[in-house]
């Protein structure tokens, strides 16, 4: 668990450089409230207090990672109650939660604070001036996420605002774009994800199927005509990388069998693109993962591991 | 040497921990004053005593017999007096009926004459194996003569000798392959004659290069026009020495679920069983001693000991200089499949291959937590079962519903529990499920 925390720290630090010291406060509040809610829930329900296993710390970091950097620091406190108490302990504690707690927290905040959650974006700092926001306060609602611009104003406005070509991809890949606290730095997210794969904590099945499906379907459907969409932009502009490596992969809420993991990943990718292109929200990865979380036990029931050898004469 | 053979699905790589005893020659432990012989040494019906209390017995005398059902006779390992027909401490059954023999240290040890077995008929050889009380001493304890009489509708073409010894710590087969290579090959040839076949392959994990060398030479020397023996080097991967995994690694054949190896034309015996068969046929010596690896940081002196069946753990501890203070757990068998014991009065049986005295830093005592459904056990399971589901169902009080996840195909290798990050005692859940669920 602590390895995952370590992998989440580089994207967080980069986010501090990109959006300002404010994100550190939001993340700290989120982690602290998740740990506190976990301890309180376990005490209340008469279970062993297991905050030292790091699970609540990860949820806290991921919850902060999926909210905009300009929100009030009180929002993650409410998100933590929803994520940890309702999303996890009421359902039976670790191992028995159906939905990814951090995303459940985000979905709750999106429903209860729709304005803040869809407008409190901050523009990336032009140069490294970490403390510039401290003086001015954080009420400046001055930008929109790339996906929102594409959805609401169209591709031309997007190009005008963010540019195009290699410089666009490289700044998006490195993290210099508006977005949720932890989703912007594709580079560091992928790096951390690859490290987790190298350590064999996660396997390639879910990230590859999620990202591959988003890229493929965006290429087919996201352009003005079929097969003219920009797959790279689709992967880099929202929360797909964070979702694919750190959210969809959550052991408890993803399927366990490799085949069902692939189906699950494809389902997440397809739902994400569908919500982006046809739904009301600019970004769909959060709801896509939550919906497929609900399918996980069903998928594991459909796709069983292959037995060593069947009994003679087939069934038992 | 050709490339190493293994099974494709699942498996784990626990620390081998064999260095402590792999270089120690087999050492004969002096006979203690008293032996306790458990009547149910094998799978099947337990023996009924054929001796009376206070009766005199000689070395090699039959003291217990199975009148009906599956089983083999039990012999007295020593000359002495029947002290008691009572019960002994047992790692699984808590206590088990047994015969206690007070050893007569004055008696001359019995001498065995070598005889040429080639003139005997397979049926006679089979009778000698049964009469010598031989069972699968690799661990399962299945009566050997039954395995050597496969059903006639399953023609056998290959004998496999299992020298994989994939369990960590244990080196008793390793040492026997080094020190009694020719005897093991001789035993294999006797088995081949009983089965009426020619081919024998001996599977050994590649972490025992000296045993591979010794057995290769013995196999070459022992091969004739009638018997063709060869050694197959195996990848070091647990559970390589499991019967079905070994058969798949060497022959590529898959034994169907709930079936015996004979279904795919194979018979498997442990190398030490082959040696016991050789001793039974060539010397007429019944099975009443056992090479046992004694290892772990909790014993003063580790060893590969030749002990009489019935020797109590406490006698072995005394002989080896006592326990060390950091001892945390005593395990009979290997660390993956063995049983923790709580009592030093438990006697060695024909199937005991190791007694481990493990210190705190050799075991994991962390409490187990809820299943987080990571699925690592699915990847580790060599049988393609769903260990996590079995454990969750048992925990939820529904052991009767676990057959759908393959609980009856599980041979309890413990790979799932080994990889489990929540430290769940999955094998214990499986055993509980097997006890409570009906087929």
C-alpha cells in the first residue's frame, strides 16, 4: 500500500508546481479526513482500527487528485465521509466495498457542489511561482478544462486556447494544463504505473484495455467524420491515465480474473468515450469506472479461471 | 543437459532454505528407549494390533494388520516388549490409537541377506511390497501395492520417480538420491517389472545438481535392454513435486480432475518409496525407518536423521542437543504443506519427511485480515481454482457451496496462502470446506 502512496507523490509535487501550494492543502485535508473517518468508522462499528495499512491514505490522496485545485478545502472533508464511511465501512469494510471509495466521494461532491466541482479550475502557472496564489486568494475562476472547452466551445476554440501539434501534446503529457489536482501529469502517472507493474502489484490488463479502448473509440468517433478523432488528445486531456492506472485497478472493486479484467477495462473505455461524446459531462471516466465496478462480480462469475484439467466426461 | 521442464500454470517461488541440511550426510539416530507406532500410518483402514500387551516382539515382526479394506501391515522396528496398546498424540487427529514398544537394547540387530529378485514373478514382487508395509512415503501415505495394481482398462506406459523435493527446508530425498542412487534405480526397476513396462523418468529440481548427476549415472548404469531409465531436470518452482504438476512437466499429459495418474498411463512414486521397495524386495526388510530432515533456527543441531518409525519428537530434540530459545513454531512436514504441532510427544510415522523447528523470523505471525480480492491467489493456484472465493464462503458459513470453486480439486499446496497479502489461512479454510461440504 505504501508503495502506491509513494508512486502518487511525484504527480502531487508536480501539481504543486503547476497549480500552486493550494493543492497541498487540499490533499492534506483530504488524507487527514479520510484517515480520521476510517478510524472513527471502525471504532463506531466495533472493528479493528486498521488506519496504519495505508488504505485510507491512498483513498485520501486519490480523492484529492480527482477534484479541481480551486475548491474550498472543506469539500474533501465531506467527500471523505462519503468515500470512507458510506462507500467503504457501511458496506463491510475493506474488501467488501462495491465501488471505488475515492470516486464515490467525487461523484457525491459533483452532485452536491456542481458549480465548484465543474468550475474551480486554475490555469497552470506560466513559470515556477509556487506561492503566487497565496497573496491573491483563490477565487479566480479563470479557465476551463480542455475537455470542457472541446465539449462546449468546439475544437477551434480549443486550438486557440491550448495550441496544437507537438507542443500541445508535450505540455499536456507533462502536466501543464487545467484539470483536477492529480490527473494532469500523464508522464508521472504512467511512470508510477509502470513501476507498480514492475513490482508486480498491478498487471497490464486493466490499464492497457482502458487506455486502448478510449484511444480507439475516440479515433473512430471523436472527429468530425469517422476515423478522424485524435486518440492521443483523448488519452491526455482528461482523467483517463489516472483512472486507468490508479482507480480502475483498485483490487477490491475490479474483477480478479484476467479475462474479466480485460472486459472490464474495455467497458470502462467505451463508457468513458460514450459519456464524453454523448453525455452531459465533458469527462466520463469517473462514472465509467463506478458503473463497471458494479459489473465486477458479474464479470468474475462469467469468466472463470481455466481449471488444470476438467473431470473425465465433462461436468461433475 | 536439455532445457528444464516445468508445469505452465501458477506456482510460487518461496525461499528454498535448504542450505542448512543439504550438505549433511544421513545420520543414524540411536534407538530411543520407547517407540510409539500409530496404527493408522497410511490412507485407508487403520491396522488392528496382532500383539498383546506385555508380549515379546522381534525386529521386523508384524504387530498390526488390516483385515479388510485398504491397508498394509505394520512391523515392529525393534526387538522389545509391547508396553501398551493405547494412544499417541497426533498432529491432526489430536490423538490416535497406537502400540508402545519398550526397546530391548540387548537384542542383536536383525541382519538382512541380499537376494536376486529378477527370477520372481511380478505378482510375487507385488506381494513382497505389500507385506513390507510400504506406503507412499513422500507424504500422501497411499498403500504402494495399490498404486502398483492399476485398473486393467488403463494401460500404463511410464513410471515417474518424484525427486523434485520442492518443499523448502526438506533435504531427505536429496540426501537419499546422493547416497543411495543405485538402490533407488534398483527399486525403480522392480516397479517397472511389476508394472510390466520399460520406461522410467526421474524428475529432480535443478537446485540439486549433485543429485541430478548421481541419479543420471545410476540410471545409465542401471538401464538394460528391458529397462530404460532417464533423469529429467525440472525448473525450481513450487509445487513442482505435486503429482499432477510433475506428470504434466515431464510427459505433457494432464490428469483429469478427480482421476488418478493411471488415467493418463502414468504411475508416480517418490524416490524414497522406490528405495524402500528395493529394500523390501532385495533384503526382505520391512519399512520401519525413515530419513527425516530436522531443520530450522530453533534446533541446536540440524540434521538428516535416519530414525525408527515411532521415535518421538522429544527423543530427536534430546539427541540433537535441545531447542533454542527463539523457537516459535514446530512443523511436521514442509513449511508449505506441513502441520504445526503443539506437542513434543508426537511420534514419527512412515510419511514424516521433516520436522522443522522454526524461529520467529522464519514464520509469519501477522494476523489475517479480510480478503481484498486482489486475485493473486488465482494466479498462484496451479490447479486454476478460486481460492479466495472458497475462503470467503467458508468464512461466511457456507462451506457447502464451495464445490463450484473447485475445492475438491485442491491438493492443499498452499501457494495461495503464500502469496496472500492479507495473510489469510486459505488452506485451513479449504480443509474446513472439505470436511463440511459433501461431494
